[in-house]
């Protein structure tokens, strides 16, 4: 399982996705409908201008949530092997949490966690 396996995997992924898109384009009927082009929000028709500028704080808040959500994904495998690895696992997770905590402090200092 070397580089050739990875190349075959990438080629297979590109081929399968391209074939799926091509089949969908061939089999589906393209319709142009005025309603399809309208913005949709919770089933309520929009009033006024629909393209408005949102506060960047919402985006930053979502990114910070994503970072800490991904952190939990890395905690599970660590917890499974922590007893086998020993003290090294503890040191590694302390360093990991320290880096995350520094990122959290930075975001807090920049005001990214203040809800509008």
C-alpha cells in the first residue's frame, strides 16, 4: 500500500463522482422556474432586499464552534489508547489542550465570542 494505492483511490473517487454527476445531468429535466430562483427562509416569503450584509461575528462564532467540535473528535481516539500509551499520552493531551486554550483566549481577546 504505497503511493500507487493512493493514486488509484483518487482516480476512482474522481471517476465515480464524475459519473454520478453526468448521470444526474442526463436523466433529470432542467426546469427554469421563477420560484426556484427566489431566496428561501423557513417557508416564509422574503420581503424587501434579500441580499443583506451580515455581521462577521456570526461567522467567527461558527468557526470557533467548529474548532472545538473537531477537538472532541480527536479526544475519543486518545481516550481509547491513553491507558496503553501511558504518561506520554497525558503530556500530549495537556499540550493539545494548552494550544486550544491559547486559541480560546485569543478569540476572547479579539471579541469573537461576544454575542451581538
